[in-house]
C-alpha cells in the first residue's frame, strides 16, 4: 500500500506519472510552478470553431501559450 501512496503523492504533488524514469524524477512536466489562475482562448479553427491555441497564466508569474495540436492529447478522454 505504501508504494501506491508514493505513486499517488508523486503524481499529485510533483506532476509526475508512474512511468517517469529515474532521470525524470524531480523534474516537473508542467510549465507552471504554481496555481493556474487564468485560461484565455487565443485562436479558434475557422472550419469548426474548436480552440487551437490558448494561454495560461499563474501565480508563478508565467504566461504560457499552448498549441492544442502539439499537446498530443486524446481529447475524447477529457472529462470536466
């Protein structure tokens, strides 16, 4: 049970997946180092209106621009 707890804590507190290699341990896979406070749409596809680019800003003072196509996400699995 303690192994499962450690994996969970790593995922939640450090943003690491269970598949992270030893070289990845300690490295965040996120661009922000604190809470994201704003998400803004920057571009939408003309054909269907889907968001193609957005920005996030956070308490860390960073503003990050994201291109949806480059994120390699399976949006069908996304649930909000």
